[in-house]
C-alpha cells in the first residue's frame, strides 16, 4: 500500500462492483505479490522489505475486514497468530538476526494469507476497496504517531 496517497478514491468505491468479487486478473496480480513475499519469508535468510510489506498488507487488510468492518470472523485466531509471527520475525530482522521462521511459523502465515485470498474471492469488490481505504487511513494515523500497543511499522 502506498503510504503517501490513497490507492483508491471515493469515486472508485462508487464504481466498484457491489455484488461480485474483484475481477480475477486484479486478484491474481495482488495475490501473486503476497505469495512472492510469503515465499521469500519462507526461503530467504534476508528477505527484502517489500516481501515483508506484501504479507503485512494482507494482515492489515484482514484486521480491517474483521475488526473494523465486521465482514469476516477469525474464530480460530488465524489472523492474530499470523500477525504475531510477522511481528516477531520483523523484530528479529531489525536486530540483525537472519530470518528463522520454522514450519509452524510459515504455516501460520500461510493460513493468514489463505484467509485473505478467501476474502478476495468471496467479498464484493466494493467491500474490498472500502477495506483498503480504511486500512490506509489507519496506517496513516499510525505513521503520524497515533500508535496502539502492538502496532509495528515496517
């Protein structure tokens, strides 16, 4: 997500399909970036920052969909678990420790990313764009110093 200017305008929300999911080409492009990031976190000792950001964007969108818009539930804590793994791994990176995610950690991240893919495949395009705008607003607040406990800036 671009932290400087919104990705979607209010006009884009109005033009988005209120019933059907985002077109497959858009979903595929977006999910490819996320899966590339996830693969890098799984296989590389020193993933690039954009790999972390791609997976974090999915986590942030899920947080918005669940906690702010109430369009999804997370009864098994998949999102929370994935976010905890991502946060711990990022802190290790900041301390110069090579990426050390184990099988359980990667499984938690994969489950979280799969939840996001499910949302993209089932929720209307308009809902996803509204969630994207809400997520960007929340991130802007965090970047402007309005952090809550547990917020991590990549």
